[in-house]
């Protein structure tokens, strides 16, 4: 749900802003369909493109909007003016210009005074400096809706993105297996536009007859650099050596730095697996039925233990999602194997930094040492 301001001074003025471009666009399109009857045609809606190339252009756009708002409709009835995708409300050179600010001051004054009943105004923008006085005008004078992309630096972002994905998936009559949903969030990210793009592709691939599986997500969701790095970590968690070697080959073929792969994909996943197992065996953190319950278990740990856990980017709390995923995978390794794997990562790092050994060989050997299954003891003969 968008964040909404208090009731507007004028009921016929709307501002739809926020960093989630797709949601802003959808809300604006829905509003225009409500305000402009089909029979009005092109005469019922005046769209002013708000993409300004420079200060001169921004000034012309603002005064065009002022003129349109103060001009009566040609054929009577209602008129809707839409300032679409304004770029000069941002904290940039054009937005900070004195001429731009003076123009916005005049527009703000007009909005605060109110518009005639038969004139309706919509403003949309995806980059708005909320410290400026014009944003305060929007809060006071308009029906304000704010659609911001979910902040992944804040605690609980994963749950918010999961709910967003599930809501959007309902439109496709699509359902996810729990592990598939978790993987989708990690690969697709928090932007609604990207989520919709990936859901559309999954819909064509999976159809309506079955739930989306982790393998479906791996097959279809865009293989960005971050996605492929995640896929390598996922293969380590699943202890799938052939898959891990294949993904490593793909990353190296794309020119990724070997040390970067080690530190961004391999070490974090091994460390999370080790920590998750230690938390389970030593501190009894074993509740993996749901992410919220797992995080609650982490938050009940002594402070000195919590300080050693992964933290959010802004330092406001424990980043429990990687540990939650690792807790589901840790059973594929023993504690001794994970401790040895961390030591192998340290040795590999030294080899990459201090020796002339082929980097591809070092990483391949590392994965083989970590992921190879222990040899089974032969059954005793009778």
C-alpha cells in the first residue's frame, strides 16, 4: 500500500510520486481512467511531458502547466491536466536552479489556492527531493500517494518483497513453492518492474497447472551478474558440485575477477552455513518453519552472540535472511566439514593473492574440496 498524506486542501488535485516507477505509472493510469470518460477523447486530457533537458526546458514546462490550469476547457465540462514524469523535482542541477524553484513556487501557490471544480490536476514523478518546500505543498494541497521501492537496508525487507511478489503473482494465477519464492526474491530484487518482467516469463514457462519450483526460477529468472553469483552460492548450499563448477565457469568466462568470486559468492555462503549450524547446535536456533520465527529466535540470543551475526546495511538489526536460507541447507554438511571449508577458503585466498597459480584452477580445486561428498565406508562382509 502507498503512503498517503492527510486530506488535501483541494479534492481535485493529485500527486503520485515515488521511486517505484511501475507502481506510480499504474496508479496514474488508473486515476486518469476514472477522471476522463471515454467519450471525452483527446479533449478531456492534456498531458504535459515533465522530462526536462535543462533549466530552460523545466521553466517552459512549469509555465505551460500554469497556463493549462488557468485556461477554461474549450467545450465546457471537465478538464484534466497531467504533468507526467516530472524530472525537475529531484535534487539535481535543474531541480536546484533558482528559476526552477521560482516557477515551482508559483505553481505551489496556485495549488494551495485551489483549482476550479471542472479542472483536475495530476502530477507524477519518480525522483522527488522531499526536503524542498514544494514537496510540503504537495502534502498540504494534493491527494498525495507515495510509492517507494522497498528499502533493502531495513529489517524485514525480505518479507515485504515476498508479499509484493505473491500479490503480483495472483494476477497470473501463479503460486510458488516456499523455496522458489525465497530464491525468486534474491534473484529478481525489490523493483516492481523487474518482478513483473520475471513473473511474465515464468507464467509462459510454467503455465497454470503447477506451482513454481526452485528449478523453474533458476531456469527463467534473468541471469544478471548478481543472480549468477547468487546461483553459485545456492549450488554450494545444495552441495551440487557439477552445478557449482558450471556456474563458476560461466562467471570466469564473463571476465569476473577470481578474488571477487571467492569473496562475494563462496566465502559468504560457507560462512553462513557454518554460523547457521553453530547457532542450531550450540544455541538451539532450529525453528526454520518461517522466516519471522527464525529471526525472533536470533533476536533472543545474548547480545555478545548477536554482535557476531550479519547485520543490515544500515546497522539497524540482524540480517537474518541469509542465515535462514543456510539453516535449511546446513544438513548437507557436518560442522567439521564446514570448519574445514572455511580453512580451505583462506588457503585459496592466499594462493590467489601470493602465488602465480592459475586462478581458474584454484577456484575449481576449492569447490571440489568443499563440495565433494565423503567416501562411503564399504559395508561389512558377513
